[in-house]
């Protein structure tokens, strides 16, 4: 049995087991199994140490361990280092390698939705691990990115981390939340990477009600529970296009699936399984 799982705390809400086990079944990978691995902070090191002995060939890592897991692994890819977070582990020949599939997952979903980013103005709300992944993807794709976070120092740190992790002089600015009214009108893409508006606090939004969302913009919310957030409703009301985070979840999962199995991921099967599990 080839075991995989998701390491986090809490993890019982994760859609990953449904998504991956359905994908294994669809491809006839009957000896593969994906499970929940609830892991409090103080047990993380032991969990990573024991993976190999317990027959694991890989794992996903989610909140709050994406950064804390890095010093516990043998090797970390350049992209994961630039993002400063690992969400996927591959175990081969007794060694653990850390990857980040959030950035390609986000960019693959944008491409699937027909959203072009080259030469576009993007605003990214938040400065956490997923913000790093989004900013790296957008800036590498040729967008001019402005990071807006509650804590200015976190936003500057993100900018420096991403520029250190990638060779190009990427176009990344930092603005305070009070500047949103000034910078919003020229935005082509607005991405929420914060947890504001996530279930159960579905009435909240990371976007101030008194700042208009430009009607030509694409608004992307990384949250997928609820499927339509208050922020997305604000966008639609303003005449903008709104996209939820389920596609990114599916594509980051598909990228991890391909790393582990060496087979092309059945993306639509995974999407259907995630949707069914959400409902």
C-alpha cells in the first residue's frame, strides 16, 4: 500500500482525501491511499520522521505547518524556497523533498479561466504563505503586482522573499490598506489570499465597502468554502468577473498527484469529487 496524507491542524475539513482517492480509483491505482493526518505543532517533527517507516510516499502540508515543515526536510525546491512555504512532500529513496504546488495551481486555474496576466496590474490582498505563492506566479507571469496587507512589514518581507527566490527583478510594490481607493481603479486582477470571508464568518469581506471595484477587473478569491464569498458578490455587483478558489485547490492537488504517481491527473474527476465533498 502506497500511503499519502494531509498534515495540518485541524484537517478534518480537507477536501484532499476525497479528491485524491477518487482520482486513484479513476486511474486504477488500487494500492494508493490518501488519508487525514491531524498533527498539532508539537508533533510535527515526529510526524515527518515517521512518514517513511509507515509506508508513505508523500504528503500534503497545510495550515499551520507550511513554513514550520521546511527545516525538517532533506531538500526544498527553488520555487518553494522563494515562496517560503511547502505544501507537498515527495519521499524517494529515503529522502524527503519539499515542493510548492500552490503557485502553479493558481496560475493553471487562471489559464483555464482564460485570464491573461502579462502586462496587467494586479492587487494581492494578504501577505501569508498563499500570498507568496500567488505573488510569485503573477510576477513571474509578467504582471505588475501590488501587495496590500494589514501589516506593512509582512508585505515588505513577502516582496523581499519572492525577489530573492527568483532571479528576475520582478515588479512588486507594497501599499497600505488606506491606499486601496487610489490604486483600485487601474487594477485588472484582484486576488484575496486572506481567510476573511471564509466559513463560518461568511458575511465578512477583505474589501472595504466604500472602495469601488473596477467593472473590468477579474476578482479571484482563494476561499472555496463558501463557493461564493461576500467579496465575490461585491465584485459581481460592481460588474466585475468573480472566480472562487476551488479551481486552484484542484490544480494544486493535480500537480501534487502527478509528482507522486508520475501519471497525468484526472483534473475533472478531481474537481467533481471536491465539489461533491463540499456539498
